[in-house]
C-alpha cells in the first residue's frame, strides 16, 4: 500500500513539473560554460542562435560608428552585452532579442561589408578587438545585470528613465553630458507643411494653436497640447519622426521644428562617450559616469 501511495505522489509531482515548465528555451546563461543568445530578425521573422560575443560584435557594428575611439567601443560592447543578458534573463518567448531598434540593432558580417566597403577589414578588426578586450564583462547594480539603455546624442544632459519608459531604476538618472553640444548635427531643423503636420498628428488643420508645452528639468518635452489635444513628448516625436524630444516649434506658413540631440536620452550617450574617450577617459570611467553606482563584473557562466 505504501508503495502505491509513493507511486501516486511521484506521478503527481511529475505532472506539476511538466505543467510549470516555461515555454521559454533554457539559455546557456543558466546551465553551460558558454552563453548563447537567440535573436529574431524582425524583417524575415527567422530565429537564429549565436554565441553571445559574436552577437555583441554585430550590435556594436550596428549601433555605434566604427570610427569612434576604442574606449567608447569597449563601453558600447559592455552596454550591449549587459542589455542582452538582461533580456535573456527576462525573455518569455523562444527568442531573447529582436535585431532592430525595438531592442538593439544587430547586423551580420555581410551587412558590415556592405556598410563599410573597402574599410570592412579595418573596422571589423577594430570592433572585434574592443569586444574581445571586454569579453564577458557586464554592468551590475545591486547584484543584478542592468538594463543598459543607451542612445546616440544628448541635448546636454541625459534623461531620467521614469520620464521616458515609465520605469524606476536608480542607475538610470539624469546626468550632465556637455560633450555632445560640440558634435556636428547637435541641432537640426525640420520643416513640415501644415497639411503634413496635421495629418501626422491626426488633428484639425483649420487652425494650429499650441496651448501648452510642459518640459522636464533637462528641457525635453514631457507633454505638448495642440488644438486642445495633448500628446506625450515621446509620442509627438515618434509621429513626426523627430530626432529628440528637446524641440522648439515655429508656426508660420510651414511648421519649423528644431531639435537638440538624437535619441530617447536614457543611459549612455554614444557621442558623449566618444568625446570622453577622445579626452582620455577609459571605458570604465565612461560607464560609471552614465550609469550610476554600477559595478563592472565578469559573467558567472
């Protein structure tokens, strides 16, 4: 009789284990001596398994100009690797990341060749060396690998993550980034016809009246009200394809919008990192400046 009860208990526990098993694939991060990442191409919808370090090479190539200083490329490699590990740990699908700006841009060697042409060998070697020099290094905050957001160019300061993504992360707070202000194309002006402007925002075009603009402490637009319709600054930027949410508007015959910086503004400014590197800062100094109170550690695989 005891054996019968024992068999029943074993069967029940086995069923519970099967039911509670996640659909997500087991990643090498948890159970092997190397790390694999599964990526999904958002265009072809195909999924592919890659060694993490190979993936990071493709991300650095896709996300940061290869002409940037070596320490900036190393900082980018660690940020990309940290972001990837963070996504791997939280993924609930058969893939960990997608290959476009939804997560972080990844390009293949063939795409690198097309991008760099005759400079392919030089730039590929440069990026590969930056990745190899930081192999397995990630950023942690309070013992957890961080979600390492980054973007192209600040407006002179980075933005608190809560104002852009609605998250609360102590390591993603606003910091000054004055180096960006000297970068080419820091300020860019875009002109829209009134019809185009209204169609993109889906507003009535009989008149265009800006009722209110609310800005953050970094001068980025939190909300803007046009014709009594309120838009989040991030939504307004997306609808019009603007470079950033730090913008000014002039309404005459056409609509003229001038932006400062490029990107969402959270985390590391890539152009700021490059300027810091050119001024002698190490990748560690760059990362610890843009991500507050983090530690740079080796992944425990």
